[in-house]
């Protein structure tokens, strides 16, 4: 399978008044076409920063990356055309209606007027926003707003979709819907999905493969089961224990509650 | 593409302005109060220029409108950054220059509209000025807005909080207002103040519009005012574009 995203030594240091902050030190990863990648890590591990670099919002201070065959540094426009991004904190203007936001998004992706209007209706249908089209986005519930953010990111049917904690704040039904949507995008359109989450059950259920970052570097990667075996010693281990074993946080000892095999 | 994107961004923000009609009119309030309660004080005073006191005051009020309004435009960007709107737009292929131009052109539209309202009110109060001069005045308001709003947006992209932004803007706006002879012509000032005010670019615009309002279109004031306005617009838009191109907000 060809790689859709590949990074080499990707790094970002923020300069702040209190001194430099190495948010991302060195991230090497590969994501294959049509893969759903779970990008996990404790708070402050550098997930959002990595996503912002991969979506051209932030210039890396080190390393290189390509997204959908376009180099981040030399062809940011190509990267933007190929990818959709849902930010951790969303991106809708509370004073504007759902309809206007969706149409504007289409126009920002250079769809002609009529097509943008049609696409907005289609997306609203797909994400169950049709009855909310004329409501201001500020008057949506958290879950509804999340669906709008996702609809906006899907406007141009991107090859790669970056989702930063897409299900935070969603109710169980909303999360299940989102999982279904993500799987459908992959199955029907071959979309590659790069998502972060703090819900390990979500990572387990949804992701083909996990990359776990800690303090700005990749601490482990593999399928959920491979990680369980390697880091918690057993396929029966919870992903939670595996995660804690990898990041060395929390009370769990490296072995976790399950007895170490052999 | 630039044209398409600029029109799109312009439309979005113009609709935003039209939605808050109250804010649209509120902007004229301060200069209007000056016009109503300060203007009449000047009618009998020897201000040293040609024409009536209204021809001295109104150009100043017009530029004051642009000065304060446009300098604070960047606040909107800080708020939009917090809402994630800025990043959401910046991940799309939309032209970065258009993100700036659409906004500043909207501001120019709004302030010229407010300037028209102000001049209409001034006509009622007793202003008489040649039409060409009045139109030139609007052109200066537009250029001033383009220039200051660009700087303001660039600053808004750079700072994190409104608390950082406000004081910086006040540091520029108050001295600019006082040192440019916005309310009363600097020709009334003692020599040292007059000299000092020549270092404030804003002064040249005020002098130019005052000349325009008395029908003098080919004076050195007009020449310098035009040059300063065009140069600072070019400079500011260039600076703004650079910031909008590169900033990972
Ligand atoms: N603009 C910035 N300026 C300075 N430091 C920053 C900036 N953005 C992020 N950081 C720091 O970089 C580190 C990584 O932040 P990042 O947002 O990437 O973490 P994260 O993995 O997404 O965390 P979370 O799970 O809490 O969302 C943190 O220590 C954060 O404080
Ligand atoms: Mg984050």
C-alpha cells in the first residue's frame, strides 16, 4: 500500500517568553492509503501541533513531510487541496448560519456558487444537519457543532482527513454515528483518516493502527493488539494499561494487572 | 483566483457588518458628537485657514473616524482566532492575500459609508464645501482605512489576547490624533509642536483633506498628503500580506 502521509524527523519548537517549548521533537510516521490511524498521546504530547504542521497551518522547525504526494514545504497548496481538517476546538463563526458556513466552505474550496449550494445540502443530509441549516452555529449543541465542523472538512471530498479529537463532547449515539461515518468514508471513498482521541475504546474500535506519541516523539506504533502484546504482555490487557505502560504515566506498573506471559 | 477569493471574503465580512446595523451606525456616534457639541464652539474662532470652521473640523472628524475605526479592526481577528475560524480558512486553498484584502476592503466600504453619513450631518450643521473636495475626502478615508486596517489585522494575527492588543493600539491612536491637528489645525500650535507633528504621517492627510474642502487641489499639502497616503497604504498592505502568508497563528 502506498504511503499517503510520511514524515521524517518532523519537529516544532515554539519560542515563548519563558523559553523554547519543544512541542514536537522528532516524529517519524507513515500512513497508508485508506488507513484509519489513531494518533494517541497524553495531554501536551504534541498531537495537535503535529496535525497543524501536517495541514500547513504551522511551519515545522525541523524535518520534512509529504501529504498525498505533496511536499509540506514546497507544495502547501497541494497539501491543502488534498486534505480536510477538523480542529480540536472547531472553526465555525457563532454569528453565521449553518447554511452560510457550509456554502462559504465550498466557495473557499473554489466550487462555483451553484455547486457549493448543492454540496452544502448534500453534506447537511449526510451529517444530519438539514433541519438546522438556518440556525446560527452559536445556537447549536456541542455535538451538532461537531458534526458541522466535520461537514465543513468534508466539503471537497479530501483524500486525507485529519480529525483532532472529533468525538470529544459527543453523546454515545453521536460517537457511534461518527465511527460509522469514518468507516464509510474509508470504505466508500478510500479516504485516509488521521485522528486523535483520548478515548481508548474508540481507538480500539476504529483505528487500524495506532501511533502513540509522548513528549513530542513517537513512543510506540502498531495495531492495537500488537501494542498490547508488546507493551502490556498479553492480548487480554486493556488498551488503557498498554497506553500507561508505553507513556509511563499513572499508577499502572509496566506489566499492568494482567500477569506477564511466559 | 485572487479576485474570486477576495470577493468571497469581502462578501462574508460585509454581510457580517450589515447584520450588526447598530454597530454600523454606532461608529459614527463619536465624530457626530464632536460635530454637534464641539463644532459650534469653533464657528467664531479665528482658525487661520480659509473657509469656515466646518471646512476645518469636518476633514479632521472624517479622518478620526477612519483612524479609530480601522486601527481597532484587528480585534475581530483575535476573536476569530479564538473561534478557530482563521485556521479553518487557512487550511483551505483560499488565497492568503484575499483573506486580508477582503477584510480591509470591507472596512473601507464601512468607513466611507459612515463618512458619508457624517458629511450629510455636517451639511445640516452648516458645512459648505465643493463636491470634488468632499469626494477627495472620501478617497483619503478609504486609503487611510486600507492602510491602518492592514496593520491592525497583522497585529491581531500576531498577538494572542485582546489585552495585549488594546494598549498597543492606544499607544498609536492617541498621539496620532493629538499630533496631527485632527481637531484644530497645527498652524495654531507653537513652533515646536508644529515641527513635531510633521513626524506624524497622519498630519499630511489631514492637511490635504482640509485643502480639498476649500477647493484647493494643486497645493503642496495635497501632493504630500497623496504621496503619504499611497505610500503608507502600499507599505501596510505589503506588511499585512506577509503576516497573513506566513503566520501560523
Ligand atoms: N502556540 C504555542 N506556543 C507555545 N507553546 C505551545 C503552543 N502550542 C502548543 N504549545 C505547547 O506544545 C505542547 C504540545 O501541545 P499540543 O497542543 O500539540 O498537545 P496535544 O498533544 O494536542 O495535547 P491535548 O491532548 O491536551 O490536546 C504543549 O506543551 C503546549 O503547551
Ligand atoms: Mg490537542
